C-alpha cells in the first residue's frame, strides 16, 4: 500500500488544538496545494478545524500532478476497482490523523473534487465510524451496486456539479443521488447552470456552509 504524506494544510484559525479535521481530496492530475485553496473561504465558519489536503500517492508525469489511481478505463467496473485500490492509503492517513489529534470520525468532514469525490464517497461511506459529512464536487459514486451488500455508515452528503461539465457529466450527480438515497442516505445537491468542471463562488459557499453545519452539529 502506498503511503500518503502531507501535501498542504492550514492550521485552525483559533490557534488551538484541532477539534475538527476537514480532509480535502484533489482531482486527477492535481495536488493538495490546489484544493487547500478552499480552506481560507471556510475557516471562519469552523475556526477550530485543521484543513488537510494531501497529495495522492501516485505521481502523474514529471509535473506537480498526482492521481489516486490511473484512469486507464472508465467502465463502472474499472472505476469501482480503482477507488477500492486507492482507499487503504486514505484510510490509513485518516487513522493516523485522528489518532494524532485524539479525534473521531464524528469530527471529520471529507471533501472531494472529481476523482477526489469518488474517493471521498468510497472511503466516507465505508468507515466503521460515521464521518460528520461528505461534500462531492464534480464527481461520481463508484461501486454503487456493492454498497447495498456492505456494512456502511450513512453520513449526510452534499453533491455539487456544473451543468456544463465536459469531463464528468452532470448525469453522474443524478445517478449518485439516486443510489445514495436508495441506501437511506440524506443527500442534498446543487447544480450550477453554466459551470463546467470547476467550483464557482456559490458552490464554494454552499460547501462551506455544509461543512460548518455538520461539524458543529457533531460537537
């Protein structure tokens, strides 16, 4: 199993020991430094939160990009298999950080973008303890058929997507929402009408409000 090392982080605004962790999982070919850019917009609402944006274990080419797993095929089976192969490294990272700060899953929110959303949903639903919540930007749910036959937790989920996304079509949001609701999971959504494969200011605000709500409720 590849080990995840810290990519980028932002310490609690309060200056105290973390009472929450917000885990930010970047997309394919990106890195933690990209997704940590969400944190300054959210930290006022969760001043005791530590924001962690690790780099995925797999390097992509010779640039600064990383991947959770190689996207060599896009069939449902290949995506589910890829997410499953990448999950142990993220679980180990979460275990290490929760132990380090003496926190539990209830103190953790997981946020993903694109391939990072696939990982946020895969890992977040399968943790033994229920995480506070999951935010998925511009992604999809992998391995939906398996979830009905596995022990899962049911944290609240927020899905946000651009209607004009050319990389991961917005149909992926509708499919994920339907599959999650069949499992009894509380799912909310937002679709930005003219947005592509990105996060706009409204989606950014919604994500921050959701993270603050679920973390503060857990406390």
